[in-house]
């Protein structure tokens, strides 16, 4: 557990920038390979996920693309436009409200390592004319996958110094603790299935410890959120 202890020590004492180089997480764990973009060859299960894209897209279309409200808690990231999320999991916990509508999607995700219980899993829709400002993720203990379900020309994502577009039915993996931002200059929404999964170099005991810590962070976040709501201040 030395890597977990060292990471918490670094994070608690404000030493992340000294060791994380180009990354900007709030919680950092040393000794994990860090690169903005990861190769699909690193994750053999990506092929299975891409093969299931039509099934996932069909469930989403049956539920409705525009049923989710604009994001409010990440409002500071939406520099312009409209970013919406339909959650299946948040902070490692199932989002019960939407689960019944996506049984096949959840079954597909359950077969992938950590995809259904690591941190966040949601359908992310960026409406046309939207710019999500540059930002960084919470921790380098996970990586992030995008499976493109609705793609449009003129929609792109920059991670560090490389920009890529989405191809419908295709997936890619990146490290969201590197600065990233999104533009949709196309003529329709861009929708992906977004999910986090544990960094492949973490050991099972480390994942067990981080899963417990996620439950602690979730309770702390909930307390802060409701304290802000009751005080009338934005969270």
C-alpha cells in the first residue's frame, strides 16, 4: 500500500505539481504510466465495446437523447453552449434513476474491467455550438474511455497537445488528468458513452483501497453539495 500512502501524502501537502509534470489531478498516485492518449492495443476489450455500439445506441435512442438536463455542477467548464449528461454511475455508485432503461448497456459494461464501478459512467451529449473549456480530471488512478454513439463533423477534443475527432461506433482512451477541452462546431449534437476505469497498473489491493476511498470522497462531496444548497451558494 506504499503507493497509496505516498499519493495521499503528496496530495494532502500540495505537492502534486512538483511530481505530476503536465497532469493536474486533485489526488495523485505516483508510479503510474502517464500519457495523454493510450493506444487501443493496450485494451483488447475495446473491440468488444465497439462491436456493441449499435446496441448501446439503440437503448439510448429509445430512452431519448434530450431527456437529461444541462449540467449544472460542471457549469464552470461550459464556456459556451449546452453540455448534458445522462448518468449510469457517479463516484463509483450506480445511479438508480436510469438503470432500468439500460440493461444491455450495463451488461456490456459489467464485462469490462472497472467500467461499472470506478468513478463515472454517463452518456455525454454536447450540443452544437458548445465549447467545454480546458480542465483536468480528479485523479490519475483511472483512465477515461469515450465510445462514440452520435458523431458530427466539426466536433473534436484536445488532450494535452493533440486534437482528435470522434468516429461513430469507435472508442478511444485518454488520461483526463491532462488538460483537455471539447468543441462542437458541427450541425448536430455529439454523444458518447463516457466511463472511467482503473489504471491498468494498479494492483487488486490498491483498487480495493481506492474503492473504499471513493465512498469516503462521495460522502464528503455530498456534504459539501448540500451545505452549499442550504447556504444558497453554488456548489
